[in-house]
C-alpha cells in the first residue's frame, strides 16, 4: 500500500462499525469490563489496553497507527499539542546531569524548554550550534551529552541539518536523536528511515491542515513509545482528545494532495518575490539563494509553504503598512492550514529576548514570515504585489 492508499484504508475495520466509511468517535472517558478476568487481562498490558482515555482510546489509537505507518515508525503517541510531544520526547531521553545539543534557530518554546526549564528544574545543560555542518555537533559533544535535538528545516531561516551525518555521529557516541519534522511533514521527509530515534510533529500545522486542531505526535520504535506512554504521556497527562484525533484522521486523508498544492503555490509566490525590488533575502529551501540544495535533494522530496523574507524597509511604519495592506494573508500565528498567513517574527521575539540575541538568530525587524495556503495563487501574488507597493 502506498502512503495515500494507506491513509484512506489502513486499519479502518469498517465491518466492525456497520460499514461506516468514516469510523465513529469513541467519546468516552473509561471502558467497562465483563468480569474480573477481563479487567485483570487489561491491566496486564496497560500500554495497549483500552482502560481509561488518558491512556488509550480507539479513535486516538487509529490515528497513531496511521501516522506511525506514514513515518515508517513502529508506533506513535498523540499529544494535546506539538509542545506536549516535544517536551515528552526530550524528557524521555534525558535525566538530571545530562547535556543536550540543539540548533540556534530551534522553535521558540522548544528553546525555552531546553534552555530554561530543563536547566532550572532538571539540571540539564545545553549547547546551541548553527547545525549546518555535522562538525558543529561533533565539536559540541560532552561526556554527558545524551541527546541531539534537531529541527530540519529550522524555524525562521529554514536551514537544514544533515540527518544521516548527525545520526552516524550520534550512534558512534551513544547519543539519542529527536527531530521536529513539522515543516516537511512525513510526505516530504522520513527521518526515521535515516536512523533518527524519535520524530515529533505539531499536528496543529499541515497534518491537521484546517486550522481547527491543536495537537502533536511522537513517532519511533515500539520500545521508546511504550515507555513514553507509561511515563511522559500518562504522568504529565497531555492527552489527545478523541474528537481532535478524529479531525486529524479526516485531515490525513488529504495530506498528500494538500502538500502538493501548498508546494505548487509556494513555488509561484517565491518566483514572484525573487523578482521584486522591495524584497531582500528569501528564506526557503526552494529560493535561488538557498545554499544547501545538495543536502535538500539527499534527504527531502518536496517543499512546504512556510517561508520568510526581508522587506527592504527601514522603518516600522513601512513594515506595518505592508502587513496591514494584505487582504488574503491574514495576520496570525501558526501556519500549515488552508489559509495564507503573515506575521512579523520580531513582534514576538523582541518581547522575549534582547536585541543582541535577536540578531544572533539571523533575522531582522523587517523579516516577514508567510504561510502559503491553498487559495488561488494568482490572488495571493496580487495581494503581495499590492502590499509591496507600500514599500517603494
Ligand atoms: C516548528 C514547530 N514545532 C512545534 C510547534 C509547536 O506546536 P503546537 O503549537 O502544536 O504546540 C510549532 C508551533 O508553532 C512549530 O512552529
């Protein structure tokens, strides 16, 4: 079964549900048992038995099975958000006294979790590297390094890490690897097949795809996922709700065709931006100035629709005027849904960090982030053309 067929038919078991083409939602908190022996058997395998929905629920399990299959993992665990998945995956591999290596442009709250929360509450140290070269990671290894946390492409600047190279290095030193694969989705990148230990996604982005769910998932080996279910998922309790799992099931059926369309629209928007004189550096793996094309070809098979570019504007009023002039690009956080979005990352970053920290991220006040949606691309290009006039 190819991915697209699998997402529609795998594990649907329609004969169990009166032939319903879409499975029902198991909207229940607990499961009852016929007798002592049945209860006893369920408690014998709490990681897979349906006992209580904080642990397992058939609607959630179905999504986990499909996502695990899509990513080439043995099992998956859904969480209430991408951050629930990220913090659980990281906690699974670290203990007090350990050291993590991650990248400068890692997603903001993942950065806060590693740099501040883990340091202050769990005595876990961290080193940040650019991550474009495997040697960046090699140079940062310490005797207590237990985890390399990747995000490829990274946030805001969308630079890549060499997944096979980092895996080889990590395995040599007995270090575990986790990757945030939200940007590429499992349609365009399959890190587990390259040897990464755990893959995490914010399903609030493309996997959900309709801007109506906040969710996350961790995918990996049966052993790692069994332990995550028993520990981080059950004890911290960031569980996925059955209705949200059901919405994600709906979304998965169109993931591959949505990604193709996001890619098509994005490539057209990029060609337009590259020709425009008010646009400076463009950050996206398909931009003509992207300097890791070979690595892209080696480990990815497509482009998603989140990009950033520098407006050639020297004051905040011009930047505001550009953003306020857009009609179809709605102003908002998040990305990966059907609708196009615009945000100026500086608005959030300057509230959380000093100007020097902000500069070290390689972004500036005029950096604009766009999420390219599924509208007709000619409308999107016209919208940008109109708004960019404000800069000239
Ligand atoms: C790259 C990346 N990873 C993870 C997350 C966190 O996901 P969630 O908002 O579902 O917790 C986000 C959210 O914006 C993100 O951009």
